């Protein structure tokens, strides 16, 4: 049975090295790791660098693995990945031990949120990461603003996704 990680959990590099992707980090010793990939995607006709964080450990909790992709800011140094998403995986690990999440489910990010967002919604994988084929069942974690989170709670995540699609 999985153990709830301590607050002072130490993240360790399992493979790769700083600035050299992919980098695999141990989040919960012997239970949860996250591999970070740097890749490019096209947004508005421009090639934009992104980091994708891919879990390895939820499958042992009878969950699907999770992919979270974060677009870099213009001019941002991509050799230094943001560490905040690692907190997201720790939160999801705790949640995964108590309940199952699947496509269409939503999870609160607590009072403080993450990057100013209030929750997460789970959808089919959207991002294709070169040299990182998904060999396990995988979900994409989509950040939800406070209004989007409330809408998802009230009407379901499909409503939020359709509104986002309509806007873009």
C-alpha cells in the first residue's frame, strides 16, 4: 500500500541532468516519479517551447498516469524547468490514494491554487511529445480558473472544454 509522503519530502534526480532533457525526478521515494520533457508546439502559428511533466507511479494506485504541459514565457530560460508543477503531482498522489480520477473528473487545488488556478480537469492526452510515446493509460491535467472550476462543478467538465474550444 502506498504511503502518504511527508511534507519535507526530498526530490531527487533519478536520470538526466540539469538543463538536459528528459529529466526524471523522484517525487515520492519508490512510489512516484515525474519525467520532464522539453519540446515545441505550435501556438498561433509560432513554435513555442513547452515542458511536459509525465508521472510514473499512479498506475500502481490503479490510476492512469498524468501529463501536465506548461508553455514557457517568451524569452524564458528553458534549461530551468518550473518546479511548481511538482507540487501538483504530490497533491494528485495524495488524492489518488483516496479516490480514482478519470476523464471528465475535476480536482480542487486548495485555497492557494497553482499558477492562479483553482482546479484541474482530466481529459484525453492532447500533447504529442517527441521521443516520449505513452505506453500506459494516460490523462492530461488541464488547469481551471475559478469560474471554469465552478462551471465544471455545476455543469461538468465537458461544458468547460466546449467553451474553451469555442473561444479558440
